């Protein structure tokens, strides 16, 4: 059994386990920010089109700090996981993005941090809304803790975005392969606890 992201349960920030015969796509999809890309677009026409999930950052087996999704069937299990990660959970929009060269990636954008929407969260949301309708360059504002958005001089020189035909749910499953936590026995939680 492979743990898979569930679009239906994402509305309630939940998880589903499904059997699979293999990945839908052989391409990898990076979980990244748009800062390392040129002009980008976001799939969807409104924020309601994006899926939302709870996330936390922990070390992977190679010692690299990476983001994990958290989706649980029961609130009690979610509370226990939150306790295990020192309540360092962020609710994020999971935004499928493409750059003007056709490279796709998934940008997890903070919706709230510790239950509160900061200027950092609001600037990320504004950047996503801009990227849904126009090609934009999104960079980190640094010490100001906000995202900066600028448009190209000539929007018409860039073609319509070419997103792959796989679903948002499939994109998330590829991008977060082996990094979806559904219960307290996940290896990342054990590493975090020093077990």
C-alpha cells in the first residue's frame, strides 16, 4: 500500500490510503518556490481551485530538511502528530505551477502559521492570485518577509501556460512521494523524536 494524497479529503485536510500499480507519471515534480524559476503561472482561476493541506518540515533520511504533508482520519491522531512535531504545523495552499519554459513544480504557500495569517501568508496568496491570470516573476522580499510580484514588460510574448494533463491530486502524490503522514508511526516522526 502506498499512502496517497486525497483531493476529497483535502477539503477537510484528511488522508486516504489506496493501492497502486505504479506512478501515473515518470517525471519528477519538485516541491519548490518560484524564486528559482523565470516567469510562472499557477493552475486554476481562483484560490478555491487549489487544494489545502497541513504541513511540517522535518529531516529526511539523508539529513535534509524537507516538507511533509499531514492528513489523518481522526482529529485525535492529528493532535498527537501536532504534539510530536512541537506544534510546528502550517496550513498551505498546494499550488501547481509552470514556468515559461514548461517546467512544472508544486509551490506550497502558507495560508496560516500557527493558525494566524501573517503578511507573509497574505503576500503569498496575492502572488498566487496574480499567477492565475498573468505570467509573473515571484521573488522573496528578504528581510521584509513577503513575496514580490512583477509582470513581464510584454505579457503577449509569452505563450499560454502548458500544464501536464495529470490531476492536482496526482501532482501532489508525485511531489510528496513517501512524505505524507497519516499516523504517528511514520518514519519522519520517529526520526524527529530520536527513535
